[in-house]
C-alpha cells in the first residue's frame, strides 16, 4: 500500500500550469514540522514536493497561497530524468489525491495550542486508547 497523509504549510504560492485539452497541473512544496525539536528548541521541518491534477489543481489555483495550512492525502511517486548536463536526477513527489484546509480562515493559534480535555465517559467509548 502506498498512502501518505501530511499536515503542513505551503512554502510559497502554488505554481499552476494549464496544458492541452483543458488539463491543469499544480506543483508546490509543503513544510511539515517534525514531531521532535532539536536541542535548542529549534523546530525542524521536512520540505515535501507535491503535485496535483484536475479539480485539486483548480482548488489550489484559487486557495494555494504561501503559508496556508493544508491536510494532504496521496501517494509517493518516484521518477528520474536526465538534466541538461547529462546527469540523471532522481525525484520523489507526493501525488495529491485529496486535500483540505487544516485551519479556518483567520486562525492564528500556535502549533502548541492546548487541546480540550475529553470527559472520562467518552474515553471509555473510544475504539482506540
């Protein structure tokens, strides 16, 4: 199974291209914070290359601005090409199959914002603990 779920922010405005036969293609980089910080409390992130097609690319054309936080679901796709210098370059991208906003417009809560406490009676009913 090849499935990826990411939560992160776009590093710049999404690059959207229109092709033949009304096709549309979007490319962007998602900055995804790592779970653990470095010793000096410096948050580290991975910068993940993503591509989207069709309706998702249209969505990104409207809303894919720098700094927007998205939830991305997709699959990893690898490939390669030979650059102009004759060197073979290997690529890895997440092909986006579904995405949505990770926060509402105007939300400015810090990443370490506190969560509400779940009542004990609800915890007993949860299928996972």
